[in-house]
């Protein structure tokens, strides 16, 4: 049998090919007698309907699989509705949003089946049984208008048994332009922390089996060697693990074997770290093995919001100590902040801004908090009557990002983010001029039309992208 997999990205651009679909494709094509292909929509915003229609007619799949996150599930339903209008074909939804909000998703008429856990073994069994859903663990499905809820399927414990992601259906040339030649990779699944805004604590309660799992170092090294031999133009690896440094022994072993292979002379890489786990030993070891950047979620500069509301359990002293260790070892530092916690005030927002300005970080992101289904923070939003919804056609209503709080109006929030944006633009322009003089302005003016015409890419933050390219070029 044949399955077509779709990520419903018909708005905006993503940083890299989606790992979830790449992993599913690799598993189906290598571990089963069936065939999987991916429809890549990220570069087809204007003609996605034409592409989907042509691909389905050409491939004649038995089923369509759509990977869904909370921010794009309305787009997923839009795509599913289009497919149902044009073809008589079953559609299965999977992904984090489906796991956390299964009833809401299955009630949509466009959806025939949902996957309530990891998808690899579910899809294999579903295809092996010619789409007969009876007794297949890990799915809900519809039969004569009735929703049938099969039991849970345990998580895959040994990740080394899974094939590597298959990126063949993605336009890597365009992605390498967007992300300066990075390829995504994951050494683990899951996170043991219980941050109130993150889906991990909700997922760990919903799913059966060991939640935090790491691949063996040898397995990760094998994948990296494959990519080096396989992909022309690859320069950097982007580790998507929630916390790459969760286990010190894993980091030390990985870095040793990465260096022993000589990969540090070929590829640089970056990874997520957590403040309380950052040590000079770990960061120095990573730096010596080719790591060029540590990514870190600070989320809020205010102790109350960060620790009581977000449950991050990290002090400001720990945060600045981690900044210092990372910068002292010569790594780039990338920081993430959230705005929109239910009890956040303007003064608390300014505390986050103050931490950002003092961090000496290379890249800093401020984004709206999205109250994800199943999370503790969403319960707080509901309690305070702060949730706002967008009605999306006949689809179930969509939760909006938190663009205001109990004490901050939408206008005040927009004013704050504008202040941050102006500061960021000034920061990047100072850095760009400092690194390349007036040629920085030339590069911006030349790059935007070039990439727009050649690749149809709308790089809205071309100034930041150009500064990042300069810094990568000096590694």
C-alpha cells in the first residue's frame, strides 16, 4: 500500500525539513513492504491545491497522513477538506496536537483516523491490515458515524531500531538558503522537566512507556556519517533535542566519537541546553568537538513568572552564570523569551527585556505564549477567562496566542514587542556594519531581490539573516 504524508505548512516558512514526516517515511520504506512519499508544501504557498491534487492523482495513495501541531491544525483541516472534496480517500491525523486533543480532532468530518501516540508502528500495522482499524493500538477511528477508541500503544523504547529520516522529498537547496546550510537531527525523544507551558509534561502523562529516550552515540554518529557522504552543501547540524545535555556521559561520549571521526573539521553544530545543566566541562567539550552555538530558553526575566507560573526552577544567578560559561568558551548564544503569561505585567516584560540586553546573546527571540492543550498553563488561562479563539470556517475553534494578559492590554503588548524589535534591528545593524562596513547594506539590498527572484523566499528579517551568515562564515 502507499501513503502520502503532508505537513500543513501553507503559511510562512519553516527553518528546516520536518523530522516527524522524514522519520515516518524512512520507517515505512525501510521496515515495511509499503511505500511512503512526502508532499512538501512550504515552497508552494500560492499553488498548494494544484500540487496536492496532482500528487494524489499521480501517486494514487491508499491513505493520506497529515502531521499536526497546535498552531497549524486549522491549516491541516483546510487541506484535508480540499482532499475530501476532490478524492474518496481516507485521512489520518497525527502529531502533538492530536495526542493532546484527540476528541476535538476526531470530531472533524474531514478526519477518518487519528494516531494517539508515536506513528511508526501504528502506520505499519494499519497498512499491513489494508486500513482495517479494528484492534490496532494507538488509533481512534470512525465506523458508521461512531467514534471507536482503541487502546494506547506503548512508546518505542529502543530508538536505535528506527531507520534514519528520509529527506529525499524535500528541496534541501532552498532550505539550505533559508537556514545557512543546516540539517535537523535528533538524538533523543522527550524531556523530564514539567514546565507549565510546554507540551512535554502533558505528553508524558498521556503516553504509555518510557518517555525520555536517547539513541546510542554510535547510532547518531552513523547517521552523521551518512549525511556527510550523502548531502552536498551541508555545513551544520541543528540538534532538535529538547535538552541535548541532559546526560553528561552522553555528551562527553558523543563529542569524543565526533572528534575521533574527524567530523569537527567538516561540520559545526548547535544544540539546546538548560541553565541548571550548563557546566564549564560540558560546554568546553562541546566547543572542542565543533559545537558553535548553545540555544537556551530563558522565557522570562521575572522570577515569579519564570519559576511560579512557568515552573522553570532556575534563578537569575544561574541564568547569567550559564551565559558567562557559554560566551567564555567562545560559543554563540541564542535565547528564547515568551510573552503573555496570564499574570505578567508591563514591568515584568521589561525585566525580560533587561535580561536580553545584558545577555550578550547573538540571537534573541521574543514570541507570544500559545496555551497548548493539556498543559497546566492553559488551565490557568481558562481559570482567568483569558483564552481567545478564532473561528476557522466550520472547524472547531482555534486557540489564539496570548496577545494580552490579566494586567497587560493588547496595545501595551504590541508596544512592548515593537520596542524589542527596534532594539533588535539596531543591534543587528551595528553588528553588521561592525563586521563588514557599508558592504553590509549592500549585501542586504542585493540579497533580498536575489533570493526572492531565484527561490521565491520572503526573508523578512534579512538583516538578522545576513549577520548570522557573517558569523557562521568566521567559524
